[in-house]
């Protein structure tokens, strides 16, 4: 088995767990390749035998021969890994060194049993839908996809106007700080913070949520993911910010944007004892009486 590892810098409290992670991989004769910047960080911070480990820089470096990609960090780190695995069908395993961790669900204390389960095939693959952005000027040419959300937002203090069309039919003109289009995966991210609903991963929907709308009767709306959404921008401001997950660009108010479901999905490893509802209960503390 060959695995790729992508990660971000982590606090000292995680060092012993990450060291144990690598020791388990090496004890099981797993071939390892590490993102080069993370390799440099590990080389400085942890006493590991990295001599036999290769590194990668670009997505095409792991296109062939990699069976799994381990993401060491938080949910934002997993969003980074999506730009590497692309449509290569490489499953992602999320080890959480961050805080909330809906996607990076393996806690540091669970690393050893989680690896044992993965090596023994005690897991399933969960496929997650992505959004694809198409634009009149070819924005985000290298990778116009997002796992969580696509947003259009203001640059300065003034509200913006976004005209939205669904499959060619006019839906609404949004006067707001911005507009957010989310996948079910993204429903527990930015969308949740602006009042959007939580949607189960396999529900086959998108969410349109205004960000701080001027008209309070304008609420989030859930659409089937077979829909194609068109956005037209109108404002005195010349610039907007368009974001795909964590990647952002300044765009002109003449830009026309279409958003649709991508023609491939991201594959996440789900351990047999985990579930979306269990994650909701644990991360959002549902069912816990906090009154005392």
C-alpha cells in the first residue's frame, strides 16, 4: 500500500500522536509520500526516520499509485487535499488536529485503532458532491470546484446586488453582503453560520443562503442538485470577491457565473463505528443538558 500525506503545522500537544502515526505506518511497511512543505515541518519538529520517504508538490505527483491520502489538520486541511486528489478517486482520511472537525473526524486518541481498522478493511467509502463554477472570463481555471461552498461577496462596506436564476428562470435579486451556494457537506460550515439548514451528505441538494440580507423575508432555499444556478452581478462597486472554499479572487461586476454539480465526487473514508448523526451530536453537543 502507498499513502500520501498532506498536513499543516500543528501544536506541540499533537507531536507524540503524529509520531505514533508514522511509526505505525512504517511498522506496517506502508510506502509514504509527504507534501514537501509538511515534510520540512516534520523534519524540524519531530524525531522521525524520514530518509526513505518521498515528497510531492503538485497533484499530478500522486495521480498514479497512491491508495489513500491522509489529511492531518482540520476541515480546512481536507479542503486543501481536494485540490490534490481531484478526480483521481483517491480516498481521503481526515485526522483532526484542529477544533471542530466534521470532515477530519479521527481524533488524536483514535489514530491507532483507526489505522488498524483501515488496514483490515473495516471501513466504507462515502462520496461527497462538489460544485463546479463556470464564468464568462474563466475564473479558477486550474480547479473550478468546491467541496463546501461557492460565494460571491462584497469588497467594501456597501451591500451588493446579485440576480439569481435557476435553470434560466428568475429566482430573486439579493441585496446583501453576499450570496453563498453550499453542498450538503458545506451545510455544517459557512452556510450554518448564516442560518442555513443542516443537510445530510447524500440528500442530493444545494443550499442558497444570503449573507446579511437587507430584506429579512429572504431566507435560505434548498434546491435539487440537478439545478443550474446563474448569477449576475449589479452594483456601483467595480469589484466583488468570488470564493471556492478557501480560495478567493477579485472579480468584476460584469462577470456572469454559472454553478452546477461537478461530474465527479470526492471519496472520504468512513470508519464502521462512525456516522453523520453521531458526528452532529458530538460536534454540536446535541442532547447535552448545559443548564447546570
